[in-house]
């Protein structure tokens, strides 16, 4: 996707959790969080992606002026009597709004798409639809790990927004036809995990031992970066920029510190180049965090 057209979104997991398999710095401090939000406004990054399950993220964000931003949040797992699910969804959203110190958000997503295939799926969507009708959010949608869920969800529910992973090692949403399907059916797409929880940016000595079994892939990645005179951030963004024809609306960027965000902003328009064929079909035990067994 060409980032002249697609805007960045700020991933807020790091505001509330020690997030990322390569994280060695912990949560972002209050002072750095203030600087991050200031930098985001200065560079027209106006979307923040958070969630009920991101620890203190919503509460900490609520300490700042969020009016300049579009906030996207996600509801957690829900359970209980079927007759109470719709109401519980509204309660979750109201609690999120209270923590965020807002009257409404841009979008509310189901955090785990599997919930929509369960016996309470219809009631969950009723709750989200009601929240939209009552003006608590502008759009509703779902966050997916498995791109094959996209068509099934869209066939059964009216959704405005899909969030899904996409990076040079995880191209499932392209190969499955999910991106094209969303474009054809006017469903907005936000992609995440463009750095694969920081793995694509990590050095061999900071990479967990679990991933050593794919050293041949890391060698190909390093050689490709060297051939194109790319840093890891530039390489990851180059791939993402090569997907411009799919009309992706936002690129959610994760980060560990201020310097990483500055580097991402400075290199957001890195040119798209051809990438190795070995990256087309990667073992999901590497590319899909839900399959990691560490």
C-alpha cells in the first residue's frame, strides 16, 4: 500500500502492556507517551488502536486530550446468559468510553473473530449494531487472525471494518483473496503486525531461541535487506507499500519507544521492490503468533 494514500495508525498495546515477543524495554513511560501522542498529531497520525484487554491502555489514554484522534477499541470475550449478551456488549463499550474519557469512538471491534462463529455470535453483533445506532461508535467490525474468516463473517453480519495481520512473512490475507474481497465489498481494512511483533526488526541475539529453527529465513531476510540497502524498518514498510492496489485504509504501527516511531515516520514512503519467492508461503509456526509454542 502506498502510504501517500494510506495513513498510519498508532498501536496502543504498548501503552498498557509489555507487548511484543522481542520487547526488552517494558511499557512506554508517561512522559514518553505524552511525546508519542504529540508526535503523532504533528505528523497527522490521527487514529489510535487500543482494546479492553490492553491492560492500562484505555485508562492511560483517557488522561490525555483525545479529541484530535479517532479511537478504535475492541471488546473482550463475553459470556453468560444469551439474553444478556447484547446488554453486556453495551456495558463493555460504556466502560471503555469512561476509561477513555470520551462520549463515542470511531469503531468498536470484536477482538476474537471466533466469537462470531459461536452460539452467541448473533447477540454480539446485535450489541455492536445497537452501540452504533445509539451513537457510541461510528463503525463496527472484527479483528481477525485467520483471513479465511473474513468472507464467512461478512456473509453473516453487516460489518464496516476488518483488522488483520499482514507482513512480508504473513501474506495469508493476500493469498486467501481476503484483501480483494474487502475492497470489492467496500469493507475498510486496517492491517497490523507489519513488524511481526518486532521479529522483523530484531537482531539474532535478541530473537527468542524458538525462532532459531528458521535461521535460513532470517538469512534470506538479511540478504534481501542488504541487497536493497534497507534497514529492517524500511524493508517491512517497502513490502507494505507494495500492496497499494488493495485500498487499505490504515496501517497500525507497533513500537517500543520514541525512536522507533520516528524511524517509521521518516521511512513510511520507502519504495516497493520485489521480494524473495521464499517469503510467499512461510510456515505458520513462524508467521502466525497464535501458533507460537514458546
